[in-house]
């Protein structure tokens, strides 16, 4: 398959991406919230339960894994990437080494992980990965994000993407403008515009073939502490406008992060965006919390209750599959939850 075909498969209509690439520290926080011990056995069990769900076949085009997970074997035998491929989804891998304090502006971060990346990519390809992910993080405040943060993160994302394509995999480019703060939706629009512009400027300099990439952006949304709440129509209109203006048309797929929105909000907003999507972009989800929160709660109640964990995951995957086609509604949400 060409990189363009892989990218389209990951974001195919009715499907999206499951972000299950929480690093050990992040999954520790998720497990702490449900009183589950953060040990390898539990991490494997929770994830293989999701990857064995019936929703995988119909609603999941790709799964982003963490380094530990891509090397694991399921308790029934096949490796995790084999299990994912068996359902027709593409296995992927997070390759960044995390957001670290940015020298010169230490309240912001730059994502690290370029050293030795070429060698790691070869190994991940051999383990079955066909796409990768790198996440840059931008904070909004009176003085942030700085030009230094926007430029350094874009440069790293572009060097990453070029190496990934050299290794014959699709890079997911994830510039995440955080929802933290009291800024309004217009501020998020402006910052997202600046961030996307600099990313595509650097991707062009580094000769990345955009037709073999997927963008994983934030939605254009007010800060979590903003008093002026926006409705889904406004979020959808501004998000789509921002993407159409700032993302080159060669990019085949855009898969949003949920970024701390609730499960319902992230389905509803994605649905509104697809209802008015008049672009050529395949627009879908690449959710971590937006897909896993309910399943995680079920896992916390009873780790052995595979049926309830999968039921919760199947429901969210189905709802987001509908949103990727603009066919979700609150009525269907209730009907299928019942
Ligand atoms: C699933 O969480 C991912 C990994 O986070 P860390 O590297 O911080 O452990 C994260 O990159 C995720 O893929 C995106 O942020 C989207 O997840 P959400 O929960 O925002 O949809």
C-alpha cells in the first residue's frame, strides 16, 4: 500500500483512530482514577480487551500504541499488532519521547525524541507498525505560545515526519493547542492558525509528502475556564474554517484529539463538523479519553467483566463512527446506550 492509501484507510468514512498510546506515567493517572494498580499485566489486559472488541472491525481504522504495547503478546497468543491487523485496522506507534521544558522558555515545552529515531523506526516497522505519531503541545496564556515554542515544535514535527516517510510509514502530525485556560474561542482560532501555518511551512521545507500524512489537531474551542461557552455549531464552523484556511488540500485525513472534552461533547462536536464539511478532507477522530473513559470506568468496577468493558467501548466507537459521517444524534446516543 502507498502512504496515501494507508492514511485513507486509517481515516476511512465511518472509522477513526483509537489513541491507546498513553505512556506509563499517563496510564498511571488513568488507572489511579479507577483504583487499578499500574502494572504491565493490567495495562495489557485492559488494552487487549479493547482491541478484541467487536467495534474494532467496523469503526476503528488505526490504533496508536505505546512502545511497551507494540512488543506485547496477547494472553491468547498473537502479538498486539497481529490482533489489530486481524480486525482490518492499521497498527501505529507513538515515537516521541514526550514534551520537555523548552530552554529559554521553561514554562513551555518542546517535544523530544529525534535522536536515534531512524533506528527505532526500522524496529517498529519490523514489529508491524505502518504509521506513527508525534505530539507537540502548546499552552495558551497572555504570553504563550511564544514564537520559540511554535517554531521549535514545528521544526521537530517536520524532521520527525520526514524520517517516518523515509521508513515507509505514515506520520500523524499532532500539534495540540491545549484547552487549559480562560481564553475564548477566537483566541484558540488565532493560536491554532499560527501553529498550523508554522507546521506546514516546516513540513514543506523538509520535503514531506503531505498526501502520505494525517493531521491530528485540536478543535477550535474556548478554554476550559472560559465564561463564554460556545455551542457545537460555532465550534464546528470555526474549526472547519480554520482547517480549510490553514491545512493544504493534499492532506488526506484530519483526525481530532479529544483534548479533555467529555465523551459526548467530543462526539457531538465531531458530528457538527462533519455535517458542514464541504472540504475534501476525511475528518474523523483520534481519541484517547473520548473513546476510553467509559470503558475505563467499567474496568475499574470489575477488571474481569470483559463484556461490560467491551460494551462501553463498542458504544463509544459506534457513536464516533456515526459522527465521522455526520450521522450522530442525541437520540441515537440514548437509543444505543439503552
Ligand atoms: C492517549 O494519550 C496520548 C498519550 O499521551 P502521553 O504521551 O502524554 O502519555 C495522547 O498523545 C493522545 O494521543 C492525544 O493527546 C489525544 O488524546 P485525547 O485523550 O486528548 O483524545
